C-alpha cells in the first residue's frame, strides 16, 4: 500500500460515499477492476491520508505503474487507468488546501452544505484568493483571500485570511467600524465589506452575513 501525494489538496470526507467508497473498520475503501479485470485498484482513506494498492488476480501487488522509467504497453495501460481514477478522485473528493484558518474551513463546509457551491480559484497569479458565486445569476457573493492586516488599516504586518461580502450601502455605513468590519478590500467599498477570519467575528454571525450576501447576489 502506497501513500498518494495529494499536494495542496484536502479530502472532503462527505464526498467519499457518493464517489463509491465504503466505510470499513480499516477506513474508507474504494475498489475498481482495471485492465480488463486483470488487476484491482484499491484506494484507502484513513487518518487524513490516501493510500493506493494495485493487485493481480493472485493477490500479488503490482507496482510497475509507479516506476517512472518502466515502459511497455501493459505498464502504460495500467498507469493510464490508475492516473485517470486518481484525477477523478481529486476532482470530486478534494478541495484546495490553500486556506488554513479553522473559521475559513468551517465556512467552506457551510457553503458547500447549504448552497452546493465550491470556491473558485480564478487567478493563477493569486493562488490564495478565491470566490463563491451564485449558480443562477453567476454573481459573486463572497471573496476569500489572505492579506496583510496593514492593508485593512491595522498596525500589523501579520497575514490574515479575510472574507469580502456584499452589503446594502446604507447598512454598511452603520456597522463598518474598522475593528470587526472593514471597508471592502479590493472590492467596491460602497457595496462590499471585509471580515477577518481570525475569530474576531463569531462563526454564526458570519454565516448570517454570508446568507445576506448570497441574497444580494441574486438576479
């Protein structure tokens, strides 16, 4: 059994069953016959790690597809199917592990569960910035990114993850205070505002604000 390097991705456990995994005493397991049923690929997810194993019909492990300079049509076919399944797994069961704050991760789960939306990473030059958008109007209702607190007007060079949300211009005048709520960073300050995802605003309060932003982004 070999550990699979998922690079900067985190497995979303709530997607595993839909992909075909079964929860067992040894962790979440997925099996698929490959190469005309000559081999069986098993993926195991446990302890926040993904492992793979390919065995032949005699139960012997096959590893040539993992050897970089191994060549031949059969090895190529095994490697192709193996990589295709892992690519599908990453697409359907993983999320970018760019953001580290617990509050950010909880919000990602909240949006996924309530609206079915995933963060979209639109800018190759800015990998630590992503947006949520409504599927009907295609309008953004949230922007998550990491910036220096100094860019919010604070006397600190510490990096912090932030969330930009839509708001009604008249409301923004009343609650944007430069302490908990800031003028929208990198967005139109008349209709967007910023929250630090460092615990200065409670999770439930942020969710309420996020729901309001979602409504404001309708057609």
